[in-house]
C-alpha cells in the first residue's frame, strides 16, 4: 500500500474553489461521457456525520467497457464499472473507489483519498509531493492549450497566466492537501488535470452561488446519465444541512488487495477523438432555461 501526500495550489480562495470544484466535476464528467460509457451518478444527497457534521454524499459509476482490450471484452459482462463514493464535509472530504467486477481475471483495487482545503500556499509541515498545475508535465493526450495555466488569462478575475514561482507571489492562493492510499501512480495525472481544468474554466463558474452550482450539477448529471443511455435511480440533489439519516464515513482505507501494475484500460487510447467541451452542449444559460421549463 503506497501512502502519499499531494499538495496542489490554486490561485483561488477556498470558498471560490468550493464552487469551482463542483462545476468542474460535473462538466468534466459530462464531456467524458458518451453512449454506454462515462460517469453515471447514482446518488447525490445530504449526509450527516457524527464527527464532521453536515455534508454531501455521492455515489458514481464510471463505465469502462470500451477501455478493455478486445479479448477481455469477449469474456467480460457488458456492464463493467468502477464505483466511486465520496463524502464531502467541505473543507474536508473523503473519496473511496472500489471496482465492481463480475469476473476474476482482473485484480480488484481501491483508492482512498482524504483532502483538506486551506487558504495558504502549501507551506504546512511534512510536505511530500507538490503538484504544480502550471509547470508539471502531463500526458500529451490530455494536453489542451486553452487549459494551460501558463497561457490562460481569466477575463473575470484578471488572474493568470501563471509564471515560474507563482505560488510565492500569487494572491489569492489556496492549497488542496490530499493524503492518497493507492499502489499505482495514475492518480497523479487525474489530480493534476482536474485542477488545471478548474482554473482554466474559472470564467465559466466564477460568480455562481452554491444554489446555482447545485442546479448546474443536478441538470448536468441528469443529462450525462441520459447521454450514457443507462436507466438509473432518480438522483436526489439537495443543499447541505437538510435532515437526513446518519451514516458514518469510512474510518480507514479499504483493505482490498491492490494490483502491482496499472491496468491498461486506465490509459485512454491516443487515437480516441476529442469530445466537445460541456459548455458547447450544456452552458449555464441553457441549463437555466431547461430548469425553468421543468
């Protein structure tokens, strides 16, 4: 079991990041989904923890059938997915993944992430690994010039482009402290790319209230489930703090055995065509119109 701490600084405040995180996850999930593939939201509901207080619980299924090699698809059931469960008690969150398999030839694995968001430049003690959203390298297949913080400039906030040493002189600044328990390094790319997008999309979500971003999240999740083409239970999305049954978050990292090798299907083929970004298909005004029509 590899336990590693990542520190990811952002030119935002923790309150801004709270909205940006929800927006980015919803948009990214939608743009990475297509017929039979992508992120299906099963649950999104208020959750009360005896230690951390009120929060939000989500359960998602990431459908990955096409990521398997042809020989594996021939013997694997049609429904193949990774289950992600997350408990959000912002500014503290827990995420745990566990793969759902109907066959035994692929090993099970799990990922357990504890995150704390703070308004600083990542200068707390015991740093293990910094991730720089501007200057750390990412796989070429994920690179988009419009999402490169070295060149992106926010029209709404005036932040960016980010230059060498930006963490020491940029204001505002916050840091995501992530303690990750896992056995392969694919998680690094996921964290790095997600935070690059959160900053590059700042002009899309900046100024949204929590009510607006929750509305965006709900409508986008419904559209994404519809895009995947799966029949799923109705998603219940409510604001944090409403009465709900108590259910404790996991107390420790899962004990499921981990594979020594990164599964091939976790690396998307380089030939896979780029999908249109979510704003081109689900812009905030369009979502408002859709919500009003409902």
